[in-house]
C-alpha cells in the first residue's frame, strides 16, 4: 500500500477528543474528522458541495 506524502495527516488532542487534519499546501489544514476516545465514536466531516452533484 502506497501513501501520499504530499498531504500528510496530523492530529491535535484536546482532552478525550482527537482532531484529525489533512495538511494542505500553503500551510492550510482541513479538518477531516474527530475521534472521541471516551465513547469510541468517530465523526467524519464531508463537504457535500465538493463530493455530491445535484440531480
């Protein structure tokens, strides 16, 4: 399995929450999800305007 090193993933911890980011060019970061360690839940962020077309 190959990994794309041009857009690495980073994270920040705030208590029991772990914020996962995709590092983008120009020093920008995009939030891609939040993991709640106390409940074991993952909240995934999807920009519907970027990924879905109107029918």
